[in-house]
C-alpha cells in the first residue's frame, strides 16, 4: 500500500511538472508573439515617422476668406488668387513685377539703400539682427522695390511694397525710396505707379518712421505740381501710416478685391469705440461706396487697366484725341459725374477732368 501511494505521488509530481512545463512553454510563446508584434509596431511607427519627416512642408495653404485648403503650386499658378472664392493673397514684389511690367523692361533703382539701427532698438531681438534675418530670408535689402519699367510700352516709375519684408512696414529707407522715385519721375516726366501692402510705420525706428508719412506726401505733392500722374493700388493688407500718407493722396487710387484697408485694425477700433462695427467695414468693397477708392480691379486685369490710365497723362504719352473739342456742356456733365462718385465707372472714374477732356478711345 505504501508502494502504491509512492507511485501515485510520483505520478502526480510528473503531471504537475508537465503542466508547469506546458504553461511555461505557452507563456514563452506568448511572450515571443508579443515581442514580434511590438517590433512590428515599432517598425511601422518608425516608417510613419520617416515618411512624415521626408514630407516637404508648406504644400497646402488655408484661404483666410473661405477656409478651404489650397495646393500651393495651384495657388501660385493662379497668381495667388484663391481658385474657390477669388480671395487675393499677398503677392511678393518680384512676382508682382513679373505680372505687371513688360519683359526685361525693369531697371531697379536705389537697391543699395539699407536700414540703420539709429535707436539701437531691442524687443525680442535687436532690430539690426531682425533686419539681417529678414534680408537672408527674403533676399531683399528692404521692403520696397522701385525702378523704371514699361507697362504695355508706356514708360513709368514703379514702386512696390513687399509684405514679406517685416510686414511691408515703412521706415526711413522705404520713405526715402518713395521720395527718390517721385523725384526721378519729375525729372524724367514720367508717371508713378505704387503698390502698397503694409502694416504701417515701422515702430522699430520710432519717430523717424512717422516722419516718412509727411516726407512721402510732400514728394507726391511736388510730383502733382509738375502735372505727372500718380496711381496707387492698395492690396491686402494696407493699413497704418501707409494708408494715412502716400497711399491715399495719389491722383488715382485703386484696390484689389477684398483688400483690408484702414488705419487701426478692426479689433482695436471695436475695443476703443466699444460698439459693434459694420461687417467688412475696412474692405475695399465697403470703402469704394464711401468715396475712398476710385475703382476695384481684379489682379489679372490690373496691367491693362493701368496701361489705359497712363494714356490719360497728356504731358508724357501720346493719346488719341477726338476730332471735335469738348464743349462746355460736356465738361459740366463730366464735372458732375466725377463729383457724384458713382456716375462713371471703369478707368474714367475719378480721373481729373484736365486729363479726360478731348480724349476718346477707339
């Protein structure tokens, strides 16, 4: 009986041993499977990371008007105009030149004038360092490109603010280049075409930047005295000291559709007045009805429209004259049309009568 009991104990131990061995084998198998699964997930994670890392950034842009995503290349091919809602994005100065002036006609002027940090201004970084970074990023020495060019064969002085360069802000250099461009136009008897896209005066330069408001207005006033035409095209956005100075005093003021135009921003105005403001009250479509603009012209039509306006500059360009001189009745009707602000559309809108008299288009 004792032997039988020993046999049973031995058998039980063998069974338990086999069970333990089986459980251990199973756990090892599960561990290996878990390890393989983890390795697989790790490889997948690394693959995803590497694919994301290799993906070039900035391929898509979000339209601030309709909130749709736009493929960057598609936007550039459309002249930086949203293909869905026709919102006009800011356009770099060099790209603007390519779409505006005749090929190989642009001769840049005053490109070597650079900003000085007279105040040794420091905010997050020193002003001189910020300028150096911006020059390296944009490839430009300042926020305004100007020079002589031709637009459909018509000679002109062109000045274009670039929003990429510190928000197109106006400092000493921008004010100086605008003034010099007007002086060249006076000397050579040429009209001036200015494109604005700016956040206003460059506060890094303090009162020196604010002085440019008076300086540029004075330069345009001298140009006006000689009878040379000045045209300003306000693009999105045009605000601050630029709006309050040379952008608003040109003979003809145009704007691109949807352009934000004003002095202070809408949030600042609302907080100051503590009242709800009309929707879109600083957009071009609102301002043209208030008499601030002469016309709103889509980007793809600007070149032709400006060329037609340049034909009105009788002192510089050959224009088609009507065989019959304008009568007093015609002139009076023309005066009433311009004074009303809504009786004449297209390129004639807001054109001084001294330029329109006796002109007819065939």
